C-alpha cells in the first residue's frame, strides 16, 4: 500500500478558486469566474442577473475566432447555476 503525505495533498488543493462572492443583487460568482470575467473586461458588476452575465459572456464568445476554454467553462457553470436557482421544480 502506498503512503500519502496528507499535508502535501491538502496543501495542493485550491480552496480559494471555487469560493463564492456576492457581487451584489444576490448574484454569486466564484473567484475563478470573477478572474476570467475581469480578464475579458466583462462588466459583470453592472449586471442584475446571472442571465445577463451569461449574455455578456456569449457576446464575447461570438466575437472570438478561437474560444477560450476557461471562458466557455465559466459560461457553462454560470448557466447551470442559473438553471438550478431559477427553474421552478
């Protein structure tokens, strides 16, 4: 059986990227999402809903020749969160 250094494993986990921040209007975004949105100068702080942020991201993606994987990924994660938060069950 292989021994693992627990301190090393726990130390290598990035807990901060997926931490949620309330950016206003009850909108929650992770640190990673905010980082990518900032990189593309997407004005998420002016948005009033997740749908509006998704629209802004999709506009940037539509104008790109090659889609950035991180931008596409955060579009998907925000869309999924919006679906689960705002769909009547």
